[in-house]
C-alpha cells in the first residue's frame, strides 16, 4: 500500500458513532485534554518560529475560558455550526472552532495559542503567529497537522455555505456534532450533509515522456498534471479521457488508478491516475491552459526548478504522480 498523500491522516479516528451522543460530546468539550482548532474565514492559525517550519496553533479548554470568560451554551454553539467535532487523536478529542465573526481574532488568540503550545511570550520577537491560507504553506506543516487543519477548514467552510436550506430556503441548524444540518421548517425538515466534489488528476505518459500543462494562474514557470471535475453520469476513467482530450486533444488508452487526496479548497477529493497516450499531437485549449507540452524523463530528473520550469507544489498529488513516475521523491 502506498504512503498517504498530504492532507490524508490514516491515524485519525473520526469516531462517527459518537457524533450522536450529545452527553459524550459535552464531556469532551469540557475535558482539559481536548484540543480546539481555530479557523478564521477559511484561514488556519499557525505559529512560525525563526529558522524552522510552521506548526499548527491549537487551543485548550483553559485557553478558551481565558478568552471568552466561559464556553457558554455548548449545544447552541454546535447548533450554529461554530464548533464541530473532528475526531480523536491519541484519545484526545479535537474540535474545529469558528472565530470568523471576531474581527480581531488574531489579537484575541495570540497569547492563548502560544501558552497552549508552551511558548513563552518573552521570545515573541522571534515568533510569528498568524491566520494563514493553508495553500500558501504548501506542505511545510507536519503531515498530520496539515491534515487536521485541512479537515477543520473544510467543515467550517461547509457550515458557512449551508446556513439555509437548499430546498425551501429556511434556516438550518447543525446536528450530529457538526456533521449534518437540518432544515428548521417542520414541513421540510430536510437533512444536509457535507459534500465532497470528485475531480480526476492524471499524468499522461508516452514512453519516457510526460504530458504537463500550465494554467495562467500558476506561479511563474510551474507546470502540472492535467485535472478536471467528474461530470454526472460519468465514470472516473471516462472523465480522465475527456479532460485530457478537451484540454490538449490527446487521446488516451489505458487508465490506471494511483491514489487519492483530500483537497479542501474548498471541498474536493482528487483521484489520481496514470494514462497512456494513444496520440501525441498537442492542440491546447487556451480557455483551459496557457501551455501544454511533452517533457522527457531525463530532463525532468536533471532540471532544477526555476522561472522557466518548476514542479507542482509540494502538498499536491500532482507532484506525487510525477515523482512516483520518475522513481524519485520530489518534495
């Protein structure tokens, strides 16, 4: 079995059955060992120490009480989608905490976050605390921390977009510790669950050549594997073939599954494949790509990233697909 991709966390126990046990959830909220992951407008709180990689900033119950004075009505916080039970790590409950309504959330949480991390504020000159876009960190967080922050971000993003029923327009309330929202109109009472949109991502090869494309929104020089969303009524293999054909006019034959990756930006699952080219003449769809070309295996192995060409970001399955094809680690 392959090692998991970034943002995946195989050791994380989601404890799904516990979500329907409100007494147990309340006990975990009050447990001094529990961990709260703050999210502010889809940004995660991180601590950056001088000359070291960033780390996740989390809070304890003690820190929350220091900030809010009291935790307040736990059931109401869950019902509003402000708190979501994520699961268990090393027998410690972990929760996502939405602090988006607070304009000065960073000022409010800086000291408690440092205290929870065991860092003295006396050394603050060499420490940065900020709410960061997880994508900008590009895999620099430890893998398990990256997966935890991504999960928290995804759940709270979903809550922020589903405050009203998609069927009748009435307000919704969160249930099952944050993993379901129910319409408040008794005549409707529809249940809404977090969704993940599937997208295929594929490395197309022709012998010792790989097909890579460049989107105009990429950083200078970056090329990546092709990708696209799966359409209704479409198999994954058909989606691979269609996306490659639409973007580059390349036909593919054999399609082989590689692995998957959670990609909560905002709510996707990336399904990785290798595909063998059945044609080689590229015609770029410039509404989708800025460029696409074949790259020789030897050239990719010898080239050092620069503004003329660079590999995909370190936290992406695209980089994993290329690295595994090359037979080397490319992180």
